[in-house]
C-alpha cells in the first residue's frame, strides 16, 4: 500500500510522523512492526553512544593555552596566505639569483671579447 | 550566540569564546565517535585533536562556504578515518560495549541492551563503508540532511537513500539474530 511504504520510509529515515500517519501505524500491523523494530534499533544505538568525559572542555582549553597555541590564529596565518607568501618569496629568490648570475657572467664574457 | 559570532570572538583573541564552541559540539562529536566504535581514551584523543585542529585552522574557515558544524565534522571524519586505519594496521580494537554507559537501571534489561548493542556493532561493521559513514552522520542531531550531504560529497537524495538502506540492513540483521 502507498501509505504503508510512505510511513515505513519516514520511520526508516528517523523522521517524525504526522498525526495521520501515527494513527495509521497504530492500526496497521505491518507498519507497527517496522516502527517497533526501528525504535529497538534506536535504543540499541543509544547504548553505543560515548558519553562526554568529565572535564573534557577544560583539557581542550588547557592544550590550547599552551605557548605554541596560545594566541588565536589570525587571517595571515591561514594556510593559503602562508602558501602565497612562500611562493612570492621563492619567485623573488629566483629573480635575484638570475640577476646575480647574469651580473657575474656577462661582464666576464664581455671582458673575454675585449682585446 | 551563533557559531559565527563565537568564531569571530575567538579570532579576535577571546579564547573563552572557543570554550563555548567546545561545549556546544562536544556531545555530538562524542556521539559520532562512539557510533564509529571509539571508546574511552581513544575517543577523547580524537575529539581533542579535532578541536585543536579546528582552533589552529579557524582563520581559514569561510562561513560563506558552509556551516561551522559541517567544517568541524569534516575534520573529525578525516581524523577518525586516519585513526581507524592506524588501529586496523595494529590489530582490531577490542569490542568494548561493556564500557558503554548503561541507560537501563534494571540489570536484566541492561544485559539485554548490551547484547543487542554487541550485535548491532557487528551489524554496523558489516555495512558497506559509504552506508555506514552516512548513517553515522545522520545520527548527529546538529547536522541537517543537507549538511550530511555536503560532508559526504553527495546529493541529499543519495543521503536519504543511504540512511534508508542502512537502517533496513541493520533492522534485518538484528531481526535475523533474534530468530
């Protein structure tokens, strides 16, 4: 039945049922079996859930307060900004290296040609 | 106070604002890790690392690209997968349902729930990886279906279908063991 498949899909997705569908579940054996099985599944899942250990937030904050993390990261510490700055520095270094080599080699060559 | 405000405050140097972020997300994060099979110290290690990484990378978080919860759980997911792979290389983690909290006060009911949880862990382990991952995220109340879809990199329809299939497979697996 269309209603059954609609209701069972909603139950399986863990969505709340509207009143009309809840009424249907109470009168439909097939749907009430599915609803019962899913609620047992939810109860078992709750058993697997890990509780938050006492003082967890304090431990996180004390690690954050350690010197290497003591200040909050700022915009210029974002990974992409760091990468961009590193690339700019590399390009500058290459340009300077080329200029240096050219400056050393070119006078030498011209000296060699001059009698 | 919404997440964006707390993040701005943290970036402006107010560390206590980040504490509120931790308090807000610690419960769903432990829930997620617990469902993945992380218990006790292992769960705490991954959870702490998630918040530390989030804090360090906070400057790169862009609210326009998605919710903070999506971003945080993406970090948690990556860390959990790495930890999962590491522990698998070193040998399977012991099944530790006994360490889990006991919501049922009655000892008989507690034993029954513990047994069902053990069977559920086996059934969860038997789910295909994609179904399992999507299903775990769907169990986090703080994440909408759209956010789960963003983390999983698929359409909302796919998320719904995966949740449906995962729940059906789990239900059938538990029903089979009941008979």
